[in-house]
């Protein structure tokens, strides 16, 4: 057997194991501790005292010593030196689970939603043997074969210190709920993928009233999703019926999978709150709807769930319900060219055809670049008409240094997607916050998200999503909002440029701006309006070899009587006061 390296990490672990053997005669303790801390970085391990590392490992081993099949063991606590034999400045989260995808990222998502930061993650994957009562009988060594060994995830996280017992209980409840969603998703993963094949077969009968082209492309899109481009988290079948003159989406019993496993609800509550005019779209003849769901993902990664609803028709072509898939498009779905993705490639081709731009022209190349770099969710969710209008609006902008606002309302009225283009040299986090606040207020928002694209383009693109109450759609004027944003992002230098052009004309005004515009200190800008700076520039411009000093005694406009200001202009250097 090769000799183990005597590095600082292993020396530290040797001390931990020596302490552990004083507290336990279990022969599995040493290999358990070595596996437990195997992947932790040396610098993180050395920051912890051996006694605390020993106490944490032994406590977790004891906590996970008995676990029934399919059970998730969770506890959130603050270790006490007297009670537990170890201590930590942080709150400790421990879990023992069957090994499944998305455990760590889903756990951290839950903590992040609660505003709790993570300081350390210890996550060994252990192979164990348990008896019928769930008690550990053996720890299987790495590389040792045992067909009936259980593969388990043991998770130890050190998080921001919490002392409120209600917070600790709430966090534990939320983590159990998240783990149920992870388990349901993992258990039903293959079944949900099978549903894609079943739906592709079922929609064959829709050719008579949707046409071959739409059905073919829709089937290819579903197959593309199933080919590792969509993380399936939930599936359910709905029936569209009329009750008391109102359209209602009823849940087909026992059809739910993953996070949509059948609960007590019998109808779609999210559909019920939509305005009547919005609900009418459920009756329209179209293959499917791709949008964002109302709910935030609890599994895999943060963000609102992607919703793909494939419509169900009767033999006469009437909509009778939908097959609903919930999940998240994968990173490859966002990185691939839209011209390689079913449905999106048809939208892109149609936008190019409608543009009637000459082949090889600069404008056509610009349009292609816009579509290739367009926010991917917008490509998925926009109709061809909406995409054409927005894309051509960007083409017409043609890198001009001005503000442009393009807006799209979600087909269900749940959010507004706003693309804001501003000159890149004016963009900063303060400008983005101003824009978000303007849109949030004007659209009666409930929440707001943003994404920024900065490239070699002269324009920065800010994608703002404002979520609204679907039953309370706001009235707004896009042009007025665009003007308000344009005013909000104007800098003192912009005001100065306009004032100089107004005073001297465009050619001379711009020359003066190039010479003086970027040399006024911040304190001056805060104290003087840009229009007042025009007079000062005039005085400075008049200075020459014969006249190197000028003075100005004046009363500012609207200043009280007796209030005077005095300025000195000197050509060579600052004059100490």
C-alpha cells in the first residue's frame, strides 16, 4: 500500500482522527473522516481546530447512522461546546440523502432566497451498507466493489449565524420541501422524457387543422428539448372546459410528474386569475406556447421556470386542454445559434424575409447579429410579429448615441419585457437603477429583474423584466417612458454639450466641448448648472498672452438680494484663495 503523503492537510487530519478514536471505537470512523474531508480545500481545513473538525464529523456520522430508504434527514443547529463537544461561529446545516442531481445547488438556492450566505461546504458522496432498519453496517471503501451498496450524499454547510429558533425551524422546513422537489424531479425524470415521445405521437392528429409545417417544427422542438436542452422539472395534463360561462383549466387526475405531482388542487389557479380577454388565447389554434411560469424554480438554479404548453385538440380542431412541461432551458440552449434550434430558426427566417433587406447588405448583417445576440428568452417567448417589430427597431437605431426603449407584454399579462439601449459611455449601475425604478413605477411592478449586455457596440443593452399583477394591467405611454429614461441618463456633460451648441452653433460648440467638456471637477458640476459653465468657458477662452487674468462679480439668477458670487479666471495655474 503506497505511503500517504505527509502534507499539512493530512497532518491536520491525523490529529482529528486521533481525537475521534478517543470518542469512538467504531472501525469505520477513520475511513469515514478521511472520505468526509477528502474534497475540502487545505486552506479551509486548516482554519478549523482539530477538535471542531472531529466534533462535526462524529456528530454527522451519528446523525446519519440510521436512515430509511428514500428518507431525507435534515437538521439546522448551532453547536454548543458543552453539549456537542465542538463549536462554530456559524450555524450548521446537515443533510443525509440518496445521491441525486441538483442537491447542492438547490440547497444553496434555498439559503440564498432566505438571504443566508454559505461559508463552507463539505459534501462527500459515501457508499454504505445498511440493514433493513436503516442502520449503517459497513462503510464501503473507494474502489471496493459491492453491488448492493447505497450511494448517499452527506452534506455539511456552515452558514450565516442564526439565533432565532423560528428562523431555524423555517429554514429546515424549506429545505425539506426543496429536497422533496429534487427527489420528485429525479424520480420522474425518465417518465417526463417519455411524455415528450407520447405528446409527439399524439399531435399527429393535429395536422388536419394546424398544417404539416407547424406540427413538424413543433415535434422537432420537443425532441430538441428532450435531447439535453431542457431540464424537466414538472409535467401535467389539463382539460379546458367551460363552467358558468368561464373558461377553466382542470387538472387531469394522476397526470402530474416531478414538481407537478398531483396535489389537492383540481384546477389551474394561475389560469383562473388571468383577465378574461387574456384567457381567450387558450382557445386559439396554435401548436404551443413558450413563456415563463409564475413560480420560481426550487431545483437546479434560480430563476422563473420555463413553461412549454402544447395544446390538445379534439377531432374538430377545438382546443380541449394542454400538455404542460415545466423546467429550465439548459446552458447549451442559450449558447447555440437560434438558426440551429427548431421553431426559433423559423422565426428568424421569417423576420429576415419580412425585412426585405438586400442580401449582403450592412443592414442585413446587422439584423443577423441582433437576432444571434438577442436575449434567448425573448426569442422563445416572442411571436414572429413581436420579434420583427423589436429587431427592426434595433436595426433602425444603427448604433446612434441615443436612448431607445422597446417593450413587450407577456401574452398572459404577467410581466413586461423591456429592452433599453443607452450610449455605452453613459451606462453604470446608477443609470441602470434609475431605469429600473422608472419602469417599475410606471408599470405598477411587483418585482423587477435585469440583465446587461456590454460589448464592442457603442450602445449598452439593459434587459429589464417587470412582473405585474395579471388582473391589474397598467396604462403606459412607451414614448413618454423613453423620454423619461433619456432625461434620467443625461449627464452634466450632455447638458453642457447642448448648451455650447445652442450658444455657438454645432461646429464651434462641439469644438468648445472637446476642449473643455471633460475638465470640470465633480465639485464644480455639483455646484454649477451646465448652462452657467458656458459663460465660464467664454471667459477662459478669452484669456491669452496679453490678458492672463479675468474676474467676474455677479448675482446668480433667483438668488436673494445681497447675495453675490465672485470668480477668478487665470490662464496658467490655480490661484490659492
